[in-house]
């Protein structure tokens, strides 16, 4: 598919670009309305295509915990045996907690962790079914309040008998930026993994105590613009990190519900590296 079309969709999903304007520009790039309508299902996320990791041998629950002036809802998965486990906070994209992120949470649990996926949209009534509505809700969130709500997930984990106090996180897109921010603001965090997430400032990077692993799609110019400065700051502050760029991969390459951008080979390798990273720093 024409990279200009994928870049347009990226702009639509990350900037205040109306659907009407997006479709107008898509029609121009595609060469007509019929061609644009044919391309649309190949671009848009379809949650019906989310992988389904078996719940066998897993304990699953939906929980609430005190947030910043709100109650936060979250999806929890861990091995069925009730032991204290290293704990991983899973952070969704700018669509809220959905079937794809619940599946990722189960993947973390299958690897032997207590995994919790908070819903950033909890203060606004949760995740709507329509992705456009979800993105619009994200524009209503206060960035610092959202950060505090995810910081409080670690406070909640400390109250659970099935958490051993070894903390990690993994985030995607909006959640990748949040994972980077949590590395800055949660001193007890041991391992932070960010998939195609915006980077913290050079000054903030110096506060990081965790080991950091970063995954970027080679074609993701918007997010990749901040890599150079972030890596320089990590090196300057002697922060252990791993940085991987997957050539030919798009933004959201790990999301198997995004048909045009999902890159199975890159996603598999990045996830393998994530689990190896946790084994090194959390177990």
C-alpha cells in the first residue's frame, strides 16, 4: 500500500483530523471514492481479528482500584496457581482497554507474570466500541491525571498477595509514551518496555531508575524523530537500555488487529525480546 496512505491514517489516528477530512484526503490519494472504500477496511483496526490467547491455566479477573479523583478499572491475568509473581502493567494504545490489549495481558500472564491492564478511559466511563469516539475521549484526558492513575496501579499491586513487588511495564503507542513516563516517575520500576512510544525529555530521562527496552517501526517517522535525543540521554545517564528498530515495519506493527500495519515477523521478534528482558530484570 502507498506509504502516503498509511501516513495519512497515522495522522488521522493521532492528530485532531476529522473523519470527513480523512476520507476526503484518502479519496484523493486512492484515486476515487470506490478505491478509498476498498482500502478503508485494510487500514482500520478490527477488534474481531484480535488473537485469543487461551485462558486455560490462567486466573482472570476484572478489578477496580483508587485512581486520581476517580476509580480505575483494570483487567488482570496471572497463572492459576496462587503464588507471588513479578508484576507487569500493560498499557493500551489511544483506543482504551480492548480485546487486543486483554489478549496481550494474557500473553504476559502465560509467561509467568501477574499482568494488569488499567483502562485510561475509566474516568470518562470506559472504552466506547467506536474507535473515533475512543480517540475523542483521549483528547479530554488530562495528561498528568492519567500518569497518576497509572502510577497508582503500582500502589494497588503492592496490596495484592499475588504480587512479589518486582515491577515492570509494557506499553504501545500512547501506552509506549506512558511506559517511558512511568520509567521516569516510578523509582521502584525494574523494567520498562515501550513499543513506538514518544520519548521523555532529556531532563526527565535522567530520573529513570529502570532498565528500558525500546521497539520502533523503521517507517514510523513521526515517533522515530525523538530516538536520537532519547538514546543520547540514556547513554549520558548510564541507564541500561536496549533499542531495536524493525526495518520496513510501520507504527503499530505489533497490533494484530491492524491489518495493513501488523508485521508478524517483527511482532514475534519484539515480543520474544520483551520476555527475555523481563527474565533478566524481573525474575
